[in-house]
C-alpha cells in the first residue's frame, strides 16, 4: 500500500506513549516460555515481529494467551518445549530467528526456521559458527548460512567466544545455548551491545557475570516465571523526538520511554547536537531504566557518530540521518557497516531514499556523510519493506516543500502498528 503525506501545516504538540520495546517484548516471550510457572507481560508490543515470536513458541508447545497488551505465558520449564510439527516462521524478525537458533541448539529435537524475503538474505553464520563450536547441528542454504535453516538439538559444551561483532542477537543466542550447556560459556564483544537479555535473565532468577564486555553464564540453570512491565520503545520514540526537533514551534512529551544506557545513544547524540530534550521522572521497570522525555524544536548542529556509540544507536541511524539533513554543518557516520545486514541494506536505503527527496547525502563503505540545512522537496519514495525506513520517510514528509508518496508503508506494522494514528494525534491537522 502507498501513502501520500502532506507537509506539516501546524506544529507537533501533546503527549504520547509509543508502543512497547520490541527487544524486551521478544525476550519476555522467550524467557517466559522456558521458565517454570506463569509469566505476565504488560505493555507488550503487538507488532508483527513479536506476534511471530509468540506464534513460534506456541508451535513449540507453550501455552500463551493474549488480552490486548497483556500476555500470559504458562511456562513448563525449558524441558517443556516440544518438537514443532510445522516449520517455525519468524516473518521479518532477525531477533526471533537468531535467538531461537541459540535456544533450539540445545533442545533434543529437530526444528526448521524460515522467514520472509528479507530474512532469507540475512546471515546466520554469526550465530551458527559459535553454536557449532558448542556442539550444535545447524544447516541451511549456502553452506548453512542462510534461512531456511534447520537445527537438531544436541548436548552442548561451554566455550569462550570472542565475537567479531557487537551484536545483542549473537550474544543472546550464545547465552541461551550456554544456559543449557555443560560448564561455563563466555562471550566477549568488541563493544557492549544492548543488554536486555542479561537484565531479563536476572529478573527470571538466572545468574550471570559481566566484566567490561565479557559475559559469563553457568549452564543448567532453572528460571522462574515473573511479571514483566515493558517500557515504551526508545527506537519508536526516536521518530517523534526528531520530528519535534525539526518542525517549527513543536513541544511534545513521550511517556515511559526505555532509557537503558545500551540503547540511549540516540539521546546522547541529539543532546550533543544541541537538542532541547529534558529527561523527567526517571524510574526502573524490572531492572530497565525508564523516563519521560520532553522535547521542543531545536536548532541542531552536526557531529561525528562512530565507535562504541554505534551499537547504542544502530536502529536510530535512519532517523538521525534525517535530523542531520536539517542541522548545521556535516554529519559523518562511520564504523556502521552492520547497517548493511539489517532488514535492508540501511546505508543504501537511507542514502537513496533521502536523495530522492533532495537531501545532500552520500554513502561510504561503513556509513554515510550528510550535509545539513537542505530543503527537502518531496517526491515518491519507497520503504523497501523496511519499517524504520518507512517511518523515517513519513517524518521527512513533515518538513518537505511538497507532498511525499511512500510506497509499501504496511511494513511499519512490524514495530509500530498505530504509527500513523499517533502521528496524526501529535500533528493536530486535518486531512492526514
Ligand atoms: C536486536 C539487536 C540489534 C538490533 C535489532 C534488535 C535485539 O541487532 O539492530 O533491531 O533485540 O537483540 P544486532 O544484534 O544484529 O546488532
């Protein structure tokens, strides 16, 4: 489906709670399913990715009930998982397929995992290589690297793995396998990736240790069901934060936003760029920091984004690139080659689609260079089936001279089913 969006006539005003955090929602289903006893999850993200995780665990024999944003999982312990009668379809979700590979590597049955056209192009070696070192049987297309991918569970041994990438999906897959392995499993990352798995494992009564970027887990632990309150997703909030910063006379408040330091790089970057963002009402939900964010229109200046900051804002680079088109000076984004293996090649996707709207932006081998203060002229663009590209382009329409037509907007439901309703609520306009 295509959608035509017109430039913003007024300003963005009001208060909004964006949907639940995607990473935490996935993990609540995974841990609730392998724990003993009942887990309740409130504020669960009913985006397609997380619904696909629920469907996979139901096929693995877990009883999961949904009533609006409350999910109840009747956990029977990890031994309660059963061989699925059908393939496990992860849809568009890299988190689901990679974390499931780690978990199923240690279960005594056979499973086949597949997903959509984007998943079929995403590398699985990054998890299959360390899991095979632990003793896993994993095979798939192109020498076992691409889905559909099959896993036959086996006895696993603890290993020490030096990961070449700072990836929470790799770290989490290894920790889920390590939970079932003999001895200790240790992973060292080149930079700290998001740590929701570690925090949630602790909330379910599990134990692990961390020193700098090295995490160790002891095998054969039992987890106990608990109640999880999911914060609003900072990655979804980022679209409205940038929208308020770059549109005239805007003032919004975003409620209950997850502020885990391994995820809040986008706030640090925007504050350094001169953004008026006030962090209010800081508190904790199940070991996860949460705050309300008050945001007003700001004159931004560009900065360099690189190094250890990259994993802390990797999913926000598309919307930061849009912010950079409106800021003074030049933004250089580097060390971000991971963008090439996301839902799309996000370096190409961001650069080509923003060029279509008139932005001054070039790709590099490991990022992009954006020259600021350009007037976007509008035009026809494509989400390329990537939810975050679709939402970034929708925010770009607010400041374009002319209308923006976005092809294939349906994919936005992967992480934010009510995105356009929430945008209309803040934009207080007729005719959107
Ligand atoms: C995620 C980890 C990140 C992120 C993805 C969600 C997770 O991917 O980009 O959207 O929930 O673990 P990588 O682990 O590949 O960096």
